[in-house]
C-alpha cells in the first residue's frame, strides 16, 4: 500500500512540474506588453507550444517560470540583438502553460 501511495505521489509531482522545452529559431517579432514583459514570435514555431493558434507566442513575464523584473531587461536586450542581426535565438520555455513562458534564452 505504501509503494502504491508513493508511486501515485511521484506521478502527481511529475505532472505538476513545468515541462521544459528547448527551441531554436530566428526571431520574427518582439511585442512589448504593458505589464513590463514582452512576447516573442519566431520564424519557425515549436509544435509543443500549446497556445492554440497558428502563430505561437512565447512570453516573458515577471513571476512566470521563475523570471524576475531584472531578468526581463536582459532577456529583451538579447532578443533585440538576435532579431536585429538575423541570428538564431535559443529559448527554454514551459510547454504546459498556455502562454509558453520563457525562463532562459541565449
């Protein structure tokens, strides 16, 4: 009985944790939002982003997926340089959220 309970709790813990997914593509658009974050779109989308629209929007927001306000400015500068220089950007995002929240990029 203990092993069944332990196994059930482990499955629940796996489901609760964010599903980190890596994606690399050239930046298509950068949309600043009023809350202080921004949204990225890419030339090639990742099929695991569960937005539900043809264009996938990947967001950077304070408090989402561990991102701080200070990190947003750094993320935005890296995204702007990648977009303006036509270089690929690699992101890590939570594919189980409805906003595909980014928490790392380079």
